[in-house]
């Protein structure tokens, strides 16, 4: 389970960042009093526009950022005081994660498996399962630098799952992938969910949220403005689809801000 309670993350802004964000404020509340609970066996989606605070929230869950206020717990462990326990139970995926280009997927899988303390037999069993699933077995001994972008991404995902984490955190799972590879990845997330894992993702793609997520939390300007299943959100907003619901919520939020 992931429990986020009143999470606020404030960044100090450099002069450059102030110009970039076109603001006179010297701080940015990237996450502003966000609370949410995500449970095993569901895919929870953080849906929001660029700069909404999705990555910030996920990085707080993954222990990479310390909340300015509030708390986050994962599988009952506090991300600040029990970071190591949290990290044993999670994997964080982003499209920026790169494997060392000089090594092969097979070597990287074994290396990270050992790093996580997984025994050799289990490493081999999982490697076979995941490499077969992603169709990387044929390329397992090639250098990563020789693989296509999609193959690299699939190899990174396989490697990140070597310790069979209970919680899978994925920042924009399909960003930069072609339609076939993207489907491979979303199918895997559904499979992991069906195995009882907790999957939490961020996305700005409405159709991805609609198709993939069991529950959606819409984040605008660091605030969670609505949460629920697709049907609950459509009912609450009286919109015909998620895109319309999103625009209504966006307009409403900016009206309140003025
Ligand atoms: N290290 C940082 N220092 C200052 N401001 C930051 C920093 N990281 C993020 N921000 C700002 O915080 C806000 C939230 O950023 P975040 O990356 O969490 O958004 P996001 O929802 O993931 O956006 P995107 O869809 O573009 O990935 C943005 O305004 C961003 O410019
Ligand atoms: Mg982001």
C-alpha cells in the first residue's frame, strides 16, 4: 500500500528557473497538500499537465526526494525514516533510466539481481520469464548500445523487476515508445496488477489513463483536484469523457486561483 498524507514539496527557485516559470515567486509548491492511498492489485494513475507535480510526487514515494511537509509510507514503511525498507519493495521506472551501454541485458540483469541479494536460481528463472515476455532473449548477449530504443527500454524494465518488487512506480510508462512497444509495456503493467502488485504511474495521456488505470487522481498545479474510477470522475463532472472532464476541472481550478 502507498499512503501519501498531506504531501507538500517546495522547491527553491534559481533566477533561471524563475524566468523559465515566468514567476516572481522564489519558491514553487510542486506538490501542494496531496493525500492519496493506492492499494495492491490496482493501477493508480496520476494524471496532469506538464509541471503539475506528478514526477515530484512519484520521486517522494520512491525516496528520491524528501517531502517539505507531510508523509509518505510504502508497504507500511516511512519513506524518510525507513527508506531502505521502502527501496527493497519498490522499483522506479522512468524513460531516463539508462543501462550501461557497454554491457549486455543478461549481464545487467544478473548484476542487479546480485545487488538486490536475489539467489542465482531465482535470477535465472525471472530472467527467462521477463526476457521471453519482452522478446529480448535473442538479444540478451548483445551490448546495450547496439539495441534499438524500444529494446533498451524493455531491457531496463526487465532489469528493474529483478527483485520482484511489490510496488511498481512508473513515471510516464509509454513516453517515447512506438505503439507496439507501448502496448507491450502497458500489458505488462496489467499483468503485474493481476498478480496483485501495486502499480502507480504518471501520465498526461487521457486514453492511457482511461484504458489502463483502475483509479485516477487528477493533479493540477500541485493539487489533487479529483480522484476516483473513470466512471466516478465522469459522474462527478457530468462530462462525456476524461478529456472533457479534465478541461472542466482545469478551467474550474484556474477560476479559483484568480
Ligand atoms: N529541482 C527543481 N527545482 C525547481 N523547480 C522544480 C524542480 N523540479 C521540478 N520543478 C518544478 O516543479 C513543478 C512540478 O514539476 P514536476 O516535474 O513534478 O511536474 P510533472 O507533472 O512531472 O510535469 P511533466 O508532465 O512535464 O513531467 C514544475 O513547475 C517544475 O518546473
Ligand atoms: Mg514528469
